[in-house]
């Protein structure tokens, strides 16, 4: 399959058509390149992250890279750049999500593209301040709350919601109740189960959102096997065995992996392609480069998706966050 070219996507001029995007975790990995291309395409991009110095540093680097790329083009091929802003949000703290929503709404009335990109992978078992397992909250629950709180802004401009999942969701070989802890030994096995359950829930959320709100285009994506990220840093820093993990991850990346920029293509195509619409594409799942694919049976099952939705709404309500 030929590689998708992001230049095929529409460009905008912020002075004539203000297009707004919010990308969580846009300061590193595939999120960095997602923000870069949205900025190159004329979007006003809010980069969500909890560390202001890191996000602002990333914003400076993205602007620098964008200028370099524009200078390489012939004058008649250049486009108007967008704007970049930092939005403080800590996905391990639901109150921070609420605060970020209030901040965003004080600055913007519409949101054309929400990209739930931030995630953590294969961490030791621990609970957040909200008493959720950290991978489940970061990868799924906080994005659920963020999306529902911003839905009114998205609906105003018939926007899109893109949830970045993972091929790793296939490890959830049956439907597991999200209340199950999977806090067992050895952690290096069960941490992947917790990850898979969280990523499966993300796909299920996308499908249910598409059904409940058909006027919003809701898509989930697997970016590809992106090994050049800091998601594996916990494992590679372990004493002694960390070296073996480092070798293994590099081996997989060399033969099966894609770069961070290639990993951003599925997200970008889902977010910007004029060939996609809510009538025929809502709830679909795309994989590396933007090719349409099918998630696992568990993730695709609507009964499972409905159970996940109901569980999430109840758990959030129990913590004081009514949906």
C-alpha cells in the first residue's frame, strides 16, 4: 500500500477559516508530529500536557521545524501556518481535566478536532488520586470525561473525535469488567493486560459515541508499532534486565516499526480527510497510514461497548463527575 501523503489533506488560513484542534500529549512521540502537521495545515492547536516547560519547549521546536519545512518549498507552494497554545491538563487527575475544559471554553467556542492521543504503556500497577488504575485512567477514562465535557464545542462545528488506540488491544482476548484489578505477579505480563483493556475501552467508547452522537465523526486509530517513544522507558531502565528489553524493543522496531511521523499519519488522515464523513464512516477503526481496518471481536462488540460505557458513567458519577 502506498504511503499516505499528508500534503493531500486540506490547508486552512487562520485569518479566513479558524480551525481549532486539541491534542493531548502533543509534546512528544507521534503527538509531536500530529501537532506539527496540524500547525502546517493552518490549525489553531492546543497542546494538552501537564508539564508546562516540556510542552512550551515542544511548541518552540515544532515552530522551528515548521519554518524549516516551509522554507524548503517554492514560494507558490507555501501555506499559512496556524497557532500553537499550551493547555494544562493532567490525565491522572480528573479535576485537572475539568479545569482544562473550563480554560479551553474560556478561549474557544468551537472545537473542530479533538485528538485523544496521550497515553501510557506497561506501567507497574498503581492507582491515581481518583482511585483508578493509572493506565485505565490515562488512556481511557480521562479522555472519556474530556470528550463529553467538550462535546458541545465539537457539535457546534460538526467536528471530529479521534481516539488513538493500539494493536495491543487484541491482548484483551475476552471482555473483562473494568473493575478487575489485574494486580498479579509477574507484573511484566499483567501490565500488558491492563494496557490492552484500557485500549479496548477506548475503541468501545469511540463506537458508542458514534451511535449516541451521529452528527460527530468519531474514529479510533492504531498508529502502527512505534518503538521510538518514551513509553518503554520504565522497562529499559530496569537494572540488568533493562538491557535485554532495550535490545528486544529495538529488534521489533527495526523489523516491524514505523517512525513517529509515520505513526501520526493515521491520526492526521482521520482528523482532516474530506473523504470521511459521519454518515458512512462513524465509529470506524483505522490502522497504520490511515488504512481502514477492524478491531478485535471484543472491541467491536456493541454489547461489550455498552457495558463499558455504563460502567464508566457510574464510576465517574460516584466520584462527583456527572455525565
